[in-house]
C-alpha cells in the first residue's frame, strides 16, 4: 500500500520535530550536532529519488546524536525501494556504526552497557530496513500472484473459447453434411425435372424449386460460417423488397408497405427486422397457403420502428391451431428464436390471432435519436407499397 502525500509529509515533519524537541528540552548540544541534524533533515525528502543519498545525509546527524529519527525513515525507505538485502545491509551497518561509535568512544561504559548499546543500535538500525524489505517483498509477491491469476484466467478463457469453437465447428459440419445433402438432392432433382418435362408451368415450378434449394443451401453455409472467402453482407431492411418479390414468385400474396421516414439501422437491428419478416412469410406460406399477407414498416417519430406481418384467414378454411398459437403463427422453436433475436436488440415481439381469423406477428424496435440515412430501396416520407416488379409506389401520406 502506497503512502499518501499528506502522510508522507507528516512523517517527515515528525522526523524533524523530534530532534528539535530534544534540542529545546534537553541539554544544549554541540553546534556540530545541530548542523549535522539540519543537513540530515534537509536531505530526507530526497530519499524517494535516491534512497542511498537520504541515508548518507542522516549519517552526519547520527554522529552528532540528533539524526536517529530521520535515520529510521531513511532506512525504511531504502529497504522498501531497493528490495534486496545485499543493497540494504551496507547502509544499515554504516548507520549503526555512525550511531554507536561516538557513544562507545566518548563515554565510559561498562562491558555490559557496551553490549546493550551495540544490541540496541543493531535493532534500531535493522528493524526499519527489515520492515521495508518485507513490505517490498510482499508487494512483489502480490503483483506476481495477480499476474499469475490473470494468466490463469486468460488460459481458462482461451481453452473455453477453443472448446466452444470446436463444438460449433463440429455441429456446423454435421448440419452442413446432413441438410446440405438433402438440399443438393432437391436442387438436382428439380433441375432434372425441368430438363425432362415439356410443360412450361412444370418447368417453371421446377426451376423455381431449384433456385430456392440453392439459396437455402447458400444461406445455411453462410450462417454456419463455412463459406470460403469474404462473407456476404447480411440481409437487412433494404433487402425486404427482394424477399417479398421471391415470396410472390413462390406463390405468397405478399404486399410491403413502408410508412414514415426510414433511417439507417445498426447491423444487428437491421438483420433482426429482416428475420422477423422472413420468418413470418415462411410460416404464412406453411400454415395459411393462398392467404394474402400484408407487411407494414412504420417509422414513428417517437423513435420506434414497428414491423407488422398479418395474414388473412384462408378463404373457406376454419381457424387452425398451431404450436405457436392460432393462424399461421410461428412454431415453438421459431417463436422462441425470433423472440430472442428481437429481444437481443432491445425490441419486443407479440404474436396472436386477428379479428378476421388471421394471424399477426408484430415487433417493435427502439431507434436511436440520431438522424439516419434514408434507405435506397424503400421510399421514405410517404407510405409506399411494393409493385409487382419490386419497386415502391406511394399509397398515402406518412403518419
């Protein structure tokens, strides 16, 4: 633990005031003792830059008998800064000799008193240096333990990341081999059917099936990260007209309406909007074939984007229940995955039957307050609907 500046200044003042009190309250010392003590106190602040110089300065005060409080501070700092016994021991010996020799040479002491004086001086000089060495060693050990702990955590995290990556790769290979095999067979069979039939409608349907199978295989590979080279740009709001056009070509009566002023979306939010529409169109084709589907994107001034996909009830068909609810719905796994994707970007997903017997999927996403860039493929300002050729045409004022 490092000493604060205020505590450091207080310790230095204490080291100066103690000898001063000894001068004022005790017998008047020699002028040399006072001068040496002042020199030692003046050099004491330099111990932080040059610990040896701080000890050297207090040696003169020790000879005069007034430098022992500054010497305690200087020896402690020397031990803590050096961190080695070999560097600290010579200065401890010098400080002890400077303190004990004048007493032994100038005073008539018995052998017992001499032994006690030497022992006390050794304890006095060695204790602060030893404490500084211990604290320095503890700090180094603490830093080493922290570094080892960080290295251990990094190693465990690297192992965990590698294990997850290996498991994802294994699952990806399994899915790619299994699903990719069947998708390839569908594409090959559709191509063979288109080449062998003479009916234009059958040939057109087989060709459409082949294209959809190849597209599904490409999207699966992209999702699994198995494509070579640079990955394609993830689909977003700008790709919705193409998605609707492909759905129409597959027989889904889908209409796209864009209301309000569109803006640039973050990549995660942009892809989530696309997936909501894509999943809803897939389930509409599966559970309500032939029913009209209306897709509405509402850009609100309050900073929200509402995406609504509603399909009418199939004419002449009763209301059917599905795992995701009534109408076409979203399957249990699809609903959970879609809700998780929407929630990951701060949105909210609601699904349920409509009053006309159809089904509605609605997602509300929060938008940033910063102005965005208008999407090129979807008109902004006025409400717009998708033509048969994939372009947009205004259908009314923006709300």
